[in-house]
């Protein structure tokens, strides 16, 4: 849920509002990355098994990079790793 409604309508947001917005962004990144389907992981496995080298180029936010290691997508022997 966006936290814009928790910030003042005008002026500089309070430290509390900034901290809350940052927390909301981190939670969003965790939720999005947790929703990677097993079909997606299976497809990555099949592509690698067929000899296709895979990598990732992203404009991900810092929150996404922070949450990445706690997902099913980090480099692993099972999937041969992802390039970040």
C-alpha cells in the first residue's frame, strides 16, 4: 500500500514518513520477488540444461537488490547462478 497518504500534503515529509515509505518499498520488493512461480524457475532450468547461458540486466531498485538473496532466485548449484 502506498504510504503517500501518511505524509503531509505539502512540504518536507517527516523522518517518520520517510522511514515508513522506505519500509513499504522493502516490503513491496519482498512480496514481488516471493511471487516468482515454479514454472518460471523450471523454464530457467530448462534453458540452462539446453546450454543457453543466462544473465540478468536490470534497473532494479536498491530494495529489490536487498531482498534478492532471500528469494528462490539467488545463485545456486541447482540453477547455475544468475548474474546480477
